[in-house]
């Protein structure tokens, strides 16, 4: 980046992600301690699962069971592409191309390349979903992602190869011989194990739940690499602002607590040990039960203000 002048937002992001002079990496003993505590707490839940019937935990599953159990049960075995989800997929692919192509490309070119790559890909059904959109909807999708890629370029300092930027980096930890699986896919990571920064890109505003998502990511990274990441960050492309949190014992403990509580809830609901509770919130907007749910309808009609 020598010779490049950063704009004020890029400088702010760079400053927010910079390693502090007093930073000390965590030791493998901390990972051992965290894992021992986690395994001890999850053991009663793990008994109900096996490697062939694993409890598979993602940030989405944890977020959904902590938000509204009925919504979690109604959506746990389904996934349907939507314009927002496919927009995120195209955005991440465009950023991946931006970080890895050697020539300079405009946001529009990057998005076109990303769309081509996804449409050609056999990997999922995003290509089918994109093909199902009308030409006008496809144009709106392209315009929306071009806007986000432009904001990304206007906000992030150019990432040097030696910072080891990786887009869509998956991580997995098997516990109890694979009966419990913790799985993450980080939007962007920078740095080496022990000093890693995990970054989530959001097209909308930053909320408290995003910090909780990233604490789960930190926990998985700690268990996987035996060293905690240095920092997590949520970047809102909408507001071009970054929210960072240093990773330490307190954030990892909070992640363990939320994970264990979430696993217990998921287990109870999987076993149909009780009826799921309902809790209105932002998820009511896309909940398949909304039409028949009194709590959800009241929330959507503005009668409650539980917008978690
Ligand atoms: S509409 Fe809202 S409160 Fe009702 S089940 Fe769905 S998410 Fe829960």
C-alpha cells in the first residue's frame, strides 16, 4: 500500500483493525481450558446424537433458536434462496475476485464476473434461483451488488497479500467423535493463527446479535487453531462503519455459555421434549408462521417493540 493515500473511511477501518502494541496472543492452554469446559457442559446433550445423526451447529441455527423457537423449528430443515441471500453470495464472490484478480476491475465488471461464476457453478442452487429471476429482477440484483462492492472498495483499505486475506473461509470442529459439529464460514479473515481478524460484512445495519455471531466464530477458531483470534469486526456496508471487539477470555466464555444454552434448546426441540416458545422480533418479517401467529402479527402490526 506504499504510496497509496487512504480516504478517511479506509483509514478509520485500517486503524480499527490494527494490532495494538500491547497485544499478547493467547496460549494453547486457554484453548484446552475452553474445550474442557465446553465438552463437560455439552456432554448430556451429545448423548442424544451420534456421528451419523450429528448435532450440527452454525451461527444461523444458534441465532434462530435464541430468537424464536417456533421459527427455528419451522425453518430448521429448509433453505430457500431469496434476493437478500443471493445478493450476499454474489457480493462475497465479487470481493473474492477483487482480492485475487491481478488486474484492476471496476465494481460492475467484478459483479458480472461473480454472476457468471455462480451461474456456471454446479455447487448449489443459487444459479437456478438467479435464472428464475426476471430480467428486471436480475438487473436490480446486479445494481444492488455493484452498490455494495463500490461501498466495500470505498471503505476498505487495499488488503496486502502478506496480510493473508481469505474470503468465505470455512472452519469446522468435531466434538464427541463427530456427534456434535461446530461449523462456520467467515466472510473475510486476515492474519495468521493467534493474531487473526475475523470480519463479517453486512449489507444492513450492525446489531448486537452480530457480535454474538462473531463470538461463536472466535470460539470455533480457538478450538480449531488452539489460539484465539485477535479481533472480530462487523462492517456495515450500508453505513460504512466498523464495529470491532477484542477477543479474550470474557468473550470466549460468553460464546461458550450461548453455545451450550443454544445446544440444549435445539436438543429439547429436536426430541420434541416440549412445545417451542414464541418470541416476536425481526425474524417475524420472513417467518413462514407469521400469517397464523398472534405474537408475530402483533409485532408486525407495530403493537410490540421487541425488535431484537
Ligand atoms: S411470526 Fe414471529 S413470533 Fe411467530 S413464530 Fe414466527 S418468528 Fe416466532
